[in-house]
């Protein structure tokens, strides 16, 4: 598994399989862990409705209200970053999984790290998804 973190706090990991396969595995993993999936957006399919072409790109919005609610109570604008999001996308034939790191959300909204502890589950979830 390769992991990269951009200067903007975006973590990107490599996953085996197609975008559709990885998205399905991620939904299964979230279900097994009791994590709520709020929405799944197939951005490539949406582009096709406009007559446009986009690489396979799926955005999954998910979370646990017990973890996210204290964050939003402490900083209402953090709701712009919540629920958590994972972008599963095709990068020239390689499937990538990208998301904002919990640390970047903590920093962006000037939060006490103790308030955002629950958000760190995204790291373990994506590690499980992308393990070799």
C-alpha cells in the first residue's frame, strides 16, 4: 500500500481493483463496522448525463453521528467537512482512495484534537480497504 499526503491534508492511498470494486468493498466494510453511509455519488455517471466524460470517480459520504456531532457542536463550520468523505477514483488505471486527514480538519477549524479523536477512524477504515 502506498500512502501520500498533500500539503493540503489530502491523504491518498492505492487500492487493488476497479473503482466499482473498491467502492463496493468500502461500503461492505462500513456496513460491517456499523458506520452510516449517508450518500454515494457516482461523479462519472453524473458527467455522462451532461454529455461529458470523467474518469471513474465515486464519492462516498459516511460517518458516525457520535463522532461527528461533538465536532460540529464545537465548530459549526466543520459541517462543511462532515460527514467524512472518501473519493475513490481512477488514476490512469490505478485505483486511489483520497480523503481529508482528521488532522487537517482539526487544524482548519481550530479544534481541540480531543474533540476530533473519533474522526481518526477514517485512517483505519481506509487502511483495511487498501491493505495488500
